[in-house]
C-alpha cells in the first residue's frame, strides 16, 4: 500500500455536519494544479460537492496558482471532476436527492503519485447541535486544565 500524506483538511465539516458514509475519490487535475497540490497550497474550507450530469464535481476548492507556470496557469476555484465508479456516483447522487443529505470533502491527500479526496455523505447540524458541541468542547478543555493543575 502506498503511503498517504494529508495536504488539506476541512475542519469545518465535522462542526457543521453529521458525517455518515465516507468514500475515497480521485480528482482530475491539470498539470499546474497537481504541482500546487504537491506543494500543499490547497484549501477545502469553502468547498462542496455537487452532482451534475451523472458526475460529481468539487466546487469552490481553492488550489493556488503555480507561480512558475506563468500566464498559462489554472483558475484557482474552477470546478474539478471527481473520479468514482458509476455505481458510487449513482448511490451518492440518489442519497443527496432523496434525503436532504449533502456531500462534503473532508481532506485531500496524496496516495502514491495521485491526488485523492476523502468525501462524505453528511447531514447538516442545527444551531442547537452546534451549541452543544461548543459547550462539550469547553467542558473538556476546563477538565484538562483542572487535571493539569
């Protein structure tokens, strides 16, 4: 098995969504994009995934321009096609259409020479769920602080 190296993580995803099923997807990138990805110049904080025409598209993921590419560089936030088996795409698109779920990217990493995106089916949290998570985190922080003293 090839070693994986995380390049970007979507920290907001676990706070804003209940994560259900995870999948690994390939991503179609241009030459200058993969060079920026290998340099770690990626942000998934505002990214989301939308099914369109029987394909899944990663939208709003920011891959910084690769400076040595000059004028012929890529658009940093262009839609990028995710590479999955047809049955996986149908399954995910069906879940999004019927249950009010969404698909979010969790992290981008290199597996061997290839860039991969870990995606998940997710259900949005309500405001009270987010408040509960914040209070739980603060209580744990205070307990650690008390134990430390």
